[in-house]
C-alpha cells in the first residue's frame, strides 16, 4: 500500500486531489521519499499551480517483519473516481493520446547509488524542462511482485515499506527487477498523466472563472502568483499544516529565543496570508454582489419586457430571496409570479427557496418566533393528545401514494413524515391530523429535501395562510363551502355543463332508482382536499402549487374550472348519472397518468387577468354558504 | 360499460373505521389485485364491476369512504343512495369492532331503511394478531340480523362471496319492493304521498323504457 500526495515545492504543503478515502499519514516522520523527476511536456508554459511534485509514500511497518504478514496487513486502496478512470485509461493505452507523450524518465535502479544519481540527473535537467513544474516521484523499493498483483492496478503493488538503508540487504533477482521496472515505468506514465490532468483542470477552471483573474495572492515565497487557492479548492482543502498554529505557554517557555523568533515569523506570515486572503475574499464578494445585482436587474428587465405591462408589472423586482420590508417582499413576489408563469415555471432546485421564503414571510407576519415553536412541536416529550393522533397518523404513513414512503426503504422517510404530521397537529390543535394531510406533507417533504422543520413551516403557510378556513377542521366545513361555491361558479362559467349535470342528478332522483348527491362533488372533494396531488402528474401539481402559494386559493378553484371545461364536451354526451361515473372513473385515471393537458397550457389558461372579479365572487359566495352550513349543522346537532 | 348491457346498477357503500381495509377489499373485488399499500381514501371514491348474478349482468357501483370521523358529514350524503352497505371491521383491531355499533347507528340515521347490510371482519389471515374472535362478530351480526363473513383481502378469502351475498339480497329486496309497490298501485290510489309519487314514477319509467328494469 502506498499513498499518493501532491506536494507544493514552494511551500512544502501537501495537496491531495479529491482523495478523501486516503488516510493521510504523518508522512514526514514515517516515510522515506525517493525523488525522481518527471517532465511534463504537455503543460502550458506558465503553470497556474505552483510547482508540484508527486510524492509516493509507503508506510514503514516495523511491526510486520515478514513480507507475507506485511502484505496481509495492507488494505486495498479505494481509488477515487478520477483516479480510477485515469488508471483504467492507463491500463488500455500506455500514454495519453491527446497530449504529446512525455519522455520517459530514466528507469530507476534499486540501489542507493542509483537513487543519488537519479536525484542528481533530475537536478541538472531541471533547467531544460520546458515546464517549470517538476514532478517528483518517490517510491520505495518493491521487494516482491507477482503476476496477479501486477494485473490489479487499483492496488499498485509497490509493497515493501523498507527504509532505503535496507536496500543493500535485498537480494537481487533479475527477473524481479525487470518486473519492478515495468511497474515503475507504468507508474511514471501514470503520474505524468495525473499531473497534466491537474494542470488541464486548473486551466479550465481559470477560464471558467474569468473574474478571478485579477485577484492576486501573495504566497509565502513573497512572489505574486496567481491566486490558485480559490481555483483549486479541492487541493487547498488538503493542505497539511506542518506546525501547530497554537502553542501552550509551557511549550513556549521551553523554547529558545531563536526558536520563538522563528515561530513568531511563521505566525506573522500566517497572519499576513490570512489577512490577504480575507481582503481578496471580501473584494471578490463585493464583486459578486454587484454582478449578482446586475444579473437580477437584467432578469427584472426581461420579465417586464414579456409582462402584460400593467402598472403593477413595473413594480416587480427580481431577486433570489425577497428584499427587505413589505415593499421588497411584494416586488419580489410579483417577479416570482411572472417566473411561475414562464414556460418552464420555477426551476425545481429553486422551488424550496421560493416556498420557504413565502412561508417565512407568513410566520413573521404572524409574529411567530420559529425556533421556539420548532423546539416545542418537535420535542420528544409526549403531549396528552399525542397517543390518539399517532394512531391515526401511523395508519396513513404508507398511504401517501408516493413510493418514497413505501416498503422498507421508505421507513426512514415514514419516520420523518410522522414527526412532521405530529408536529403540525401539535401546532394547530384545531386541525390536528386529517387524512389527506399525509399526502400534502409527503409532497412538501420531497420539495424540502427531507427537512422536517421547513416542511412544517410550509404546511402552516399552506393550511393557515393560503387555503380558506376549516379545510381540514370542523367537519371540513371550509371544504364543503368551497364545493358549493364551486358549483355556483360552474353554473356561471359553464352553464351548459352545470345544467346538464344537475339534470342527470335530478333524473336519477326522479326515477326513484336512487338518490344522488351533486355529481361532481366526489371529484371536487378529492381535488381540493389533496390540492390535486393525487389527481394530476406531479410536475403539473408542483407548478399549480407554485401558483397557489404565490396567488392564493383562487388558483384551486380556477384549476378545477379548467379541468371541467376541458371535460365538458365529453360530459355533455353522457345520458345518466351512472354513465357519468363510469366515464369519470376512466378519465380520472387518465388524468393522473397522462395529465389532462400539458402543464404549460394549464398554467396559461389559469390566467391572472381574469375578467370576472373572481376574488370578490368567491368571497361573497363563501360567506353565504358558510352561514348556511353553520345553520344546518346547528339544526342537526339540535335534532340529535 | 354501456349501461344498457346491465339489467341494473347496484350501489354499495363500504363503511368502517380507518385502515380496516375498505379500499383494499374494493380493489381486490374489482381489479383482482392486492397491494400492501394504498392511498388513504380522501372523502369518497368509487369503483365499478360488472358481475353475472345467476346469469343476469349487474353493475356493482361500489363507493369507498374515508374512515376518519371528520369526513362523516361529507360522506353521509352518499348513504341515502346506497342499496347495500358493506360494514367492515378489522379482526386485529378491537377498537374497529367496538365502533360497529356507532356505525350501525349512523346507518340507521342516514341510510334508507330497507338498505341491505353485510358485516365483514377483515384480515382473518393474520392469525397471530387476531384480537376479535369469529364468534363475537357472528353474535353481533345475529343481533342485528345481518349476514356475516370473515374475509381476507390478502389471501382472497370470501371476497367474492360477500359481494355476491350483498347483490343477491339487494335483488331480493328490490323484487319484493317492486311487488309491494305494484300491489299498492293496483289496490287503489289512496296510498300516502310517497307511495303515490313512487308509483307515478314507475308508470312514467315503464312507459318510457319498457325494456329497462324498473325496480
């Protein structure tokens, strides 16, 4: 087993590209390094990285004196994706095809003199190297190799871990040496490729980050070099500090003056470096903020250009999160409404931010201090009602219609969903848990990427800030009011269909065969209660929800209206209530599977510029029906 | 699917506590499938199946209801139109059995008085988890004078049987109704208002659609 490091020659820091699986050993103390240079012809004239050498190290395992034992103690190296592709490529082709093949370095001879010679020759040829980057490979002799080891490239069999001082004691075997040479040759090629890949990657990241070009970094050497740290964060992360940044008083008291001076110097350097980094970081941040602002303005202008150009459209202002104050929020919300109506709607990865921003606004408008609330509703202490609530919640956890919550793989998600539903029930005792909330919570949880606190926030906003009152509580009065209001709206907007359905209902009553409740109630009930989440394909549902969150509950009624409108023609040919249900059974299944229409069309039809004063119509009808329902429920309870 | 093919449509309502397997039995019966997981029924839902009742094609329109208490105001609207009610409990859940009296009271208040009732104890395959013995269900059914079966959706035990029983009883009930109505109709016009109305309807429909079942 060996370790691969990239070492910055300038400051001696160690860089390991994306090799988290590798254990970083205190290699300076424990490992002997043999140096060898590799020319990299393919590297651009001026490398952006500081000169790097590749260090190959191997643990010296004193405690395993025998070779076989030592080998058994070695773990197989898990090569990171980048490395394994590199290795795989190397296995097939000896050299990088896209790059001119680097000249092969001199083959090492396992012999201390040869090592010295090699070191010398690498020093002398350094100047002639076209690149200032020099890669140094070090390795320790491999005393034994066998065929199957050679075949496995993921475990490059440079076993041994013997101090170079022991080299002389190794018995020479020409066959073995040949194998070793082959192995090493392969390794050198590998590292040539590795280096050139690192440089190529660096070059690409430089191109992609043009704005960082003028940011300079003062390295430890004092020379201004390209600020590579910001570019290759993946390398920087693995920088190993040689000395501690903190010293205890006792430790310092033991040190001599020159030692302390050295420490002070070093710390000063650190400080300066950190300060420089901070300054350039802040500069970069300012630049990004300005650039971000510019881009947002650009989007605002584009949105305004495609808007209907009403007076309120001039008030929109695009930004990722809402600006401060009520004006900032309404400017942002107006821009988001436009975004939600764009052909692709709100991007999926942005949906969480959008919903959360709206939910946060709702909570802050109600002066709710969320951290406290969150602690209490998610607390492990049982409330008196919890037992009863849990019984019903647990029954519904696997019945959300979403595969993420099914089977053994869904167990974790079910546990999260249970906590969410219980937390909401604790938050709003009047609503508690209502069947159907499981589906809503499951969908929100999906969008919130499994964060339970955020999910409850959005649920609170949806149930208390968006939907009409009592959709899920008080015997679902709010829902039955809306079902009635919707029938009224249908008779206004689609009079022919409404009349036809009423007639069918009446006929079945008259014929004495049976009593029928209003025919469309079954469907309206399901659509409204689940907010379409089990009636339409999920992509359409999410887009509807975006609109619902942004524009309020009228979206629900408008969407239902659009659905009936598109079904109207087929419904008008239906001759009995019986037939109506038969056909609707097929149509609802089709709607779920294929969608009623393309999501975009549906969103487009739900036009915000509704000529009918829908808002006021709904409000007045809701008041009427609510009063009626209350009266009828009172008379019912009196009758009992 | 065309209604003319069927002699009649029998409307059946499935009632019972939440999670006793109402949706499950409907799917098992109508689609011949069993899944461990369903979507909780929201409000009310329905499925249809055309069966042959001793050679007569009958459409079974089965209404599946949400079990949770708060849905009851919304679902009672569907009680009145039901010709048969399949009342269910879960043999592994004592509570669901205890609530049967509540359900029966509810049916009495909201459904038509001559509605056909059948009692089903579901999940009889789960022997180790059983909480309600068969004779308890049997006793209750005898008290109320309704047919009783223990069923299993998972292992498809007694599913077809229970729906067939329901359908037969509905048919008997309807032919009896038809008979009594006709008697009343024949015996003179002095019946009460509802009967009067019914018989007029009968006349109306039989004139209009003589081929159709007029019950």
